[in-house]
C-alpha cells in the first residue's frame, strides 16, 4: 500500500470521530505543553543567572577574609579578617596576570538629600573598580587616583539612590550628607539591576576608598578585594598567583590561608547546576502527563481495532497484508501524537509567555525544545500505538469477517 494512500486512510479515520480524536490528543497536548513551560522557565532562569553573574564584573576574582577557629571549630568564612589596602597595593604591583585591582570598604549609612533620607550601602573603591565591574556612568565623571590620594569627599550615586534623593533631577554637582559629612555628587552610575540573589545593585554609593576609611567607617580592614584578569582563560593561573602573593604578604609560611580566593565561574557553575537540577526535576514531573496521554492513545486505538474488526477483515480478504494493516493503524497513532505535539508546543509557548507576563519571571523556549517536543510525541505514538496496530494485523480474516 502506498504511503500516500496510508496517510489518506489514516486521516479519514481520524476525521470520522473528531471529538474522540480531540480528547485523545488532549493528553499529549497537556503533556507537551507542560514540558515546554517547565523547560522555558528553567532555561529562562539559567539565562537570568548568567546575566546576573556577568553583571558582577569582567573576569572577576574575589579575595575575601578567611575563617577563624575556636576550640578546633571553624567559625565560618569572613570571621578572620586580615585584608588591608596594602594587600591590594601589593597585588597591583606584583600581579602579572591581573588587569585591575580594587580594595572594597563596605559600610551602611543614612544619606540626606533634597528629597529626604535614604539608607544605603557605601562602598569605598579605587578607579579600577569601574573597569572590574564594567560599570559606566550616565552623567558626570568617575574619580581618579588623584582623588583617592587626596581623599576627596565625592560620591557616585547608584540609580536607585539617585531616583530617591533626586527624583526627576540630575544629581551631578549637588550636595548630599552621609552621616555628618557633606559630599559632592560627581556622577550617577548606569543601571545594573538585580544580582543572582535578587539584591539591588543600584542601591549603592561609591567613593574613593581613602575617603570611606577616613571619613565614614574608620575601619582599616577591607570587606574584599576585587580583581580582574586579561581574559577568562587566565583566571585559574591568576588565582594561584593571587594566593602566592597574599601568602607572602601575610607571611603565612606553613600556616593555612587566612583569606579566600573565588571566581565568578565557580559561583555561576553552582547556581546553574542547582537550576538545571530543578529544571530537570520539573520537566520529569511534567513528562508523566505525556505517558498518561500515550496510554490514552493506546486505549482509543484498541477500541478502534474492535470497532473496525469487520473493516479489517474485508481489507485483508481483498489482498491487504498484515503489514499494511499494522502500518495503517500505526500511522493513525503517530499522526494523532504529532498533531497533539504541535498543539502542545503552541500551548506551551503561549503558556510561557503568559507566565512571564503575569509573574515577571524570565522564560525562554530553546529551539531544541521544539524538536524534542515533536519527536517525543511521535515516539509516544509509535510506542503506545504499536500494540493495537499489531493486534489488528494479527486478526484472522475469516473471523474478522464474521465479527458483529
């Protein structure tokens, strides 16, 4: 029997019972749609995490305080802080693979501006910080090494701070008060958005680290040192170089490190791995409905074989082979599954758009999901349609003709 004839007969059989066909396909539509939505959510989350990690900086390496121990019990990372500006200076001088180095002094304070008060994070940094974080300004200018040496009282406002203290007004050149110290706004930073933990990166004020030390925090210890390399491939070697320089500066000898060196690749890998596991779990749960849809197809095809027993007998009596009957029923099953898969693909894509619209989540349907959806639905049709098709092909023509 020609393939065109098989497809024509399968299509005619499907159209004979439109409602039953639609109900049969519904299980595949729901299953494929659910998988597409889950994959879109997972893929969107991974893309958002990658964007958030990228926004942290270019080829970023973070040097943070180490841990202390009491009674043989570690007190956790950051409990033993020996980081100073001298460490950052030494890394800048001795690092051969480091393109930029910036100390970071962190504190929080209430800022007073024309529109009221705003409590925010204050980061004392060096000019290299803007290179490391790939952070530009929308107005004004960043400070330079001369400003750092002079400990000038200048501040760069994050977009969130500028919006709350200077709504609808350019803040550059205006005066603000941080604590009890007056500052001149030298620039407004470009929008960075949220990081991977959901924190607002624009809710911050940057200033020379010497100013933050002398005028605000009074702390000689650094919260962290940010470092960037010339290329992503230099990160592993740069981490080893940073470790050697820091150990020499701190004169550790055989003692363990009193600092921690991490890079954003490790952070991204951990976050992406967690998201991938969750996405896989959600997709696996959604796939159960595909199995249920396949069982529905099998049931309907078995009913169809029973209803069309006499028809099968007539066809076999006039020369149709068992393989022709098997192929015909198998084609019907696959056509219903593929149509259900296409319907599920449309429903899943529409569902992911609606989910993104109403929840604000980031969703993305990868091209591979389209091929997987259609291919998997066809596979479901073959798998669950084979037994009914095989049963139809195995009918005895004489008994089939006698069937009432």
